[in-house]
C-alpha cells in the first residue's frame, strides 16, 4: 500500500513539474511549417483587372492570414470583423500589421468581389484570391484544406479552416489562432511579434 502511495505522489509531482515547465516555455510553431520566407513570390493572385500578379506590401509586417470566401454565412464575417477590431485596438501599431483575407472560392470570388467584401469591415485588410492551382499551392504551404460542398448547386458552401495564421516579420508562421478567440486576446498575441 505504501508503494502505491509513493508511486502516486511521485507521479503527481512529475505531472505538476511538467505543467509548470510547459507553461513557462512557449513552443515555436514555425518548426512545423516549411520555410515561408518566399511563399508570396511563388503564388500569383488576381488583380482588379483579373490578371495575375505577385502580392506585395507585406514586407516588415506581422501578417494575419485567414482563408475563407465571400459567400460564407458565419465564420468569415465574424473573423474578418475580429481582424478589423484588432487593427483598431492596435492604434498606431497597426501600421506594422497586415491582415489578409484569402478567398478559396476561385469559381465565384474575383478580386473586386473580395475587395468590396473586406472594405465593408476595414480597408486595411488585404483582399486576395486566385485560381485553383495557386490556391492549392498556398493552402499546402499553410497546411490547411478547403472543399466545395455540392459544387453543382449555385449556392454551394465551401468547408475551410477557421484559423488565423500569425506570421512574423520574417514570414514564418508563429501562431495559429482558433476561431472564437476574442479580438482583445488576438491583439495581445499580435503585439508579441511587433
């Protein structure tokens, strides 16, 4: 019986030590992703004239990357609203941050539709979309997926990630923020990388 008690206390002590240690060490999620430093040089996006071009304007900024689509009924509008709130909460520091809304709905979303969509929330949010080949390449880099549900139906939905990817100024994914985190907390996370 005493051996059981000693083993139990030893186990509890080890568990407590592990929890205390793990709370003091922040994990570097960038090691789980490929080198993203030139990801935007590899992918083409549509411009307002529906022609392909490279995206720029992200240099020396912390990026908030979200994949969605303009017909999304719930997750996309709330997440883009959260990104707009983060920009407002950051005040002058917002100049060092670039939120990005990337539409994976290459059949229905052109640049102008995506631009109009994000402008409703905050014109500082980058509006991006492309063709299937480029979207597939980009989502592969970010280790995320999307899928058209009933694509023959005109009002089809697209299943997609609801996470926000935080990239530091070296274009490395440093944190993945799940849906539902309050915008104030997202702001605090972003400030760590400024």
